[in-house]
């Protein structure tokens, strides 16, 4: 392994660790939100807004940060973005009201832009045939949510709820310094390439409909993943009566498996094609969501001599298995979407990647709120999965029409080419 390869893998490793640290802060409300729901007596809808607060700012700021990442050092942007998270974390123990947690959540949400910065930073280090793998490994930093699921209970048991903000603040300072000291800077060739393009160059792809189509796919594969991270602990407690410790353990299984498999998904996208991987992932999720959407049901069949009662319910173990499978499929889907983006826009990973990442993160922001609305209105816990089923159905219809149009265009091009050959 030459020096350039070593620097590339060092950049990938440190970027992934930094992203994991930021992601752990970004999803912090998924755990402390359960305590706040009880303490502040929140409805399902209010709880959804609480979970969505940090995700919202992490989503909308991915767009401007994506353009900044095209023009400035991503290494420096990553460092300062981590340091900006420290003051609100230290202030977190002082908050006592619902509105206060909402506002501080907005500020903590700035950690969510780390994905856009990291994607732009990592792509400059690897050649085209390795991009799926590299982006998949970096995306495994989603496992930062697992850090929260493991670390928060330890902090609470040892020091109490009020120390969570201080512990996370110190951790972010440590990670920021580690990244600053050891993460290599992108070489001059790539920096010169970036500086040679103006804003119009980076804005140009946003006129393409397929950019927004990729964003819709990411709305499901990442947005629903993020929403489930936030919602599952509460779901396990409310729907199945599990303890908080059990709920976090089962959510940890979902988060860890879905995050770590993303690297494998990147390899599959490199090897078998990103679109094929994405389409397969959608179908797997569709089947699982069909069963998860079905609420506990009891039917009475009026027989000849007596009534027969038939009951159906997805028990906690079947539920966990289906969620596990969805998480694996989502991990493959997240990797394949970004491999597709690189295949079409290799020189716009900051701008196009930022737009797609923002749309995906908006899924993590809007879906918990919609989950709360659905549960409050329909009155069954599985209403959230009915909603996800509808979102996925829309994604699959759009993807099917796009693939059909691509096949039609290819046939048309082949026919024109054959006609020219015959004339010659």
C-alpha cells in the first residue's frame, strides 16, 4: 500500500468516526425524548415535533453546506461544525420547558450537516470503481445512533440525566481535536479543480428531474431509517410494554445492522449496479411493511353451530425480525442511491449530494411528526407503518416509470444507430 492509499484510508476512517460522533448527537432526542414525554406529558404529535426539531435544521442546512463544501476545505468545515455543537450540549441540562427543548434541538441539529461535508471529503480520495465501497463505509457512521443507545443509559445510571449534555459535549471536543490533528487535507489537484468551477456549474444539475427523483428514493431509505431510530424506542414501550432498556437493545440491533451493512451495500452497488440493488431493496421493504401495517385484529366468524374467533397480531419477535430485515434493505438502499449519484454527477457530490441528503433528512424530520398525527387520528400504533407503506409505494411507482423511460430511450438510440449502420 503506497502513501496515497494510506492517506485515503486514514481520511475515510477519521471521517467515518467524526460522522458517527455527530450522528450520535443528532439522534440524542430519540432516547432523552422518552423521558421528556413522560415528564412533560406530551401527546404523540407533540412528541413527534420534539424528535423532529434537531432533524429539521440538520436537513435544511445540508443544502448551503453542500455548496460550501464545493469551495472550501471539508476538513476545516468538519472541525468547526463539531465545535459548534459543544455550547448547546453544555446548555442542555439547564432547560426545563418543552419550547426550550425544541429550540435547543434546532441548534443541535447542525450536527446533521456532517454527512454532506463527509461525503464531499471522502469522494476526493477514491477512484470511481471504489466509490460505492468508500461511500458505504462512510455511511456506516449512521451507527453513531448506536452510540447514543448504549451510552445514554450508562451515563444516566452512573451520573444521572442532567449529565448527558456535559458528557456529549466533552466527547465532541475530543473528536474534533482528533480529526483536526490526524485527518489529511485533500491534495492541491482536487482543490484546484474545485476552485475552477463557479456557482453556476454546481447549480446546473439541480435542473435535472432525476436529482429530485434520487432525493425521493433517499427520503425513504434514509428518512424512514432516521425516523425509525427516533420512533422505535417509544414504539416498543407503548405497543409492546417493554422496558426502556429492552426497547433500546432491540432498537440498537436495528441501527447497528442497518448501518454496518451499508459498506456491503456499497460493494454490491459497485459490482451488480446501483439501480438493481435499490429496486431489490424497495421490494423487500414493501413486503415487510405490508405485515407491519396490519394492526392487532380479532374476527368473529359466524358458523353453523357456534361462532369462531380468529385473532392476528404481529408479536414482538416477528416485529423485530421484520424491522431487522427492513434495516438491512435500507442499508443497501442508502449505499446504492449515493453510488447512483456518483455515477451521474461525479463532480457535483457536494451540491447534488447535499440536496439529496437534505431531502432524505427531511424524511427523518417530517415522518416522526406524521407518525404522531397518524397514531392520534387512526388510533392504532401500526398507523406509522401504514404511512411508510404509502411513501414506499410512491417511490416504487416513480422508479418503475423512470426505468421504463430509460429502457425506451435505449431502444430508440439502438434503433437509430442500427439505421445509420444499414445506410452506410
